[in-house]
């Protein structure tokens, strides 16, 4: 609950900061590089956090600036450059809004592969395709297909670890999980901590013999642990 409250507070602060910054740009004789840099960082943060109100505020403000101050023929060189930069930012914000999960109509079914993929990655960052296939009970082809869909929605990142893909959750993905209820819906699945540890190639790790400097294997979850001594 605190995480959701903190996210909402950050979103409100970002929207207020965007409104303040665009107001300063409106009244500046020359829009400086500092204005554009600060606004660019706010747009990036809002996009990564799936902060739709802040992005909408930014889009409206930039369109206002262009329409009322720079949409004219009689502009000098610096003003034409400012107009070009503002039009570029309008395009960036437009596509950021299109790439939001809501814009992509990302509505995952709790029991579907995509939702379970996202929940699994949120619980254990850096899972490989093989590890996710074992987790989901699917083949690697299906994992790759689902991963590409989630990657295009901006809710996961994919990176390379040697010869294997490793999947991580993005801030946008975390926001989607917090607001969609998927974490609660997926609570009946075993947490990753109770599953066998696997190497990056998806093969279960084998512990060495006791006393050889390796950890003693833990009993499987369905076997009782020895009592004392």
C-alpha cells in the first residue's frame, strides 16, 4: 500500500514540475538548453514510470507553446530552432503515450503465460528463457513469443548474459503489477525461493559432497527436515 501511495505522490509531483517548467518556457525570452534538458528528463521519467497524467500534461503544454508562440512564419534562426525542438518533444511524448500499457491495451489474464511471465520476473530478476520455460510449464519458443510481446509493451527488459537472455522488470512493469492486482492473483504459485536453484543454462545445480567446501543439499520441500542433532 505504501509503495502505491509513494508512486501516486511521485506522479503528482512530476506533473506539477512539468506544468511549472512549461510555464517558465512560455514566459522566457529565449528557451534555454537547460529548459529542454530538464523537460527531456521529466518525459523520460514519466515514460518509464507509465505516468500518463504527467505525459498528457506535457503534451498539452508543448502544443500550447507551439500553437501560441512558435507557429508563425516570421521567426528568426533561434526561434526556428526552438520550434523544431518543441515539435520533436511533442512527437516523443505522443509515442510515449502510445507505448503505455493502457495504450497497448495490455490486459493480462492472471492464469495466462504473459501474466505469469511478468510475475515470475518480478520475483526473480534475471531469469533465462529456460528457467522461465520450467517455471511456466511452456517451451522456450512460447517464452520467447511472450517475452517479445511484453518487451514491446515496455514492461520488461531483455539483456544478454553470455549465451542466454536474462529478463528484468522495468519501472513501467512494476507499476502495471501494482495497479493490475496480478501479484495478488499469482500468490497461489510457489515463490521462486522454494524452487531448485538453476544455472544460467537452466540445469539444476549439483552440490558437491559434504565437507568439500560446498553447501549441503537442502531436503526437497515435500520431505520433512530432520529434527535437531
